[in-house]
C-alpha cells in the first residue's frame, strides 16, 4: 500500500492561506490535515467549521480533520458538511467510542481514532475492526513544531502487529514532529499516513519536501 502525505495546515501562513493551499494543490500531497482545537481538551484554540469550509473550497485534496476537542460527537455532522473526508476523534475524549465511530461512518466520512503519547495502543485492541485509521500522536497535542517522541516507534510496530492479526485494512497515521529525518523509519515500522506541519510549510521548498517524503521507500515498502 502506497503511503500518504498529509501536510498539517496548522503550520501554514494564515495571512497567505490561499497561496499555501494552492501550493498543496500543486504538490504530491494526498490529504490536508486540519487540527481542530477547543482550548479544553488541548491548551490551544485553532478554528471551527467556517474556516474548514473555506479550506475545502480552496483545497483540492481530501480534508483529514482531527478533532482535538471534548464532546466531538456534537460536531461530527457539521464538520462533515464543512468538507471533512476523514474525521478523527480522540480515544481519551470519547466515553462511547464505538457509538462515535458509527456516527462518523454514518455521516459518510472515514472514521479515525487518535491516541495521545501516554495512551498505550493496547487500549484500542477491541477497536481495530471499527476504525479506518489510527492516529498515533508523536508529540503532546495542542501545538505545532514540537520534537518527535521516539517511543512512538515501538507503539507503531505493536499496533501494526495488532492490525495484521485481525487482517484489517486499517491504516496508521503519525502526527507530530514528522519530517525527512524520521519518515522512512516510521514507514518501515508500519505507518502509512505521515502528517507533516513545520517540515513542509516552514521549508524553503515545500514542494520538494513533500515530493521527497512521498518517494521514500517506494521500492521497498510491503503492501
């Protein structure tokens, strides 16, 4: 299975958002990753449905919307209507996670579960067949530009083994501190979606960075 690159718009220049999204349209990126923060589940606040809708109008790539919020079930249909193609909620924020995943799928979006760095992947062992995607946070969520937590790598390997045991098509996404310095190692461990924020939008040549990340391991990855 070919891996996907999902630049994180949180690192974009919001004074020139149209230009940055035009760049993404021209790039080899597969998705646009959109972090929604409420100032409660995480200490930062980002943006809501109106901005996501505008991003959807400007961006030709599918929107990978990551809800870093409490009570995400209240807003799933609204984010889907705004243009979300993938909706990921946090395991830690959903007391009725099965129901929330069903709600996301019923909206027509792909359903993802995100795990904070301190949450073991064993917590989702019974959810492998219910989610389309597992997003492993490789930084503590809430702010861009943080350093990658290398303990994420054994978690990727463990989760990939769990997925393989169930013969599931679920994919693993890595979010936080991802760049050319660790992309290949993450892909070899079993990741298939790489979220890159600062590594892309703060680069001198974002198109080149995306292209290089997309081409990593193409001849060696196992489907």
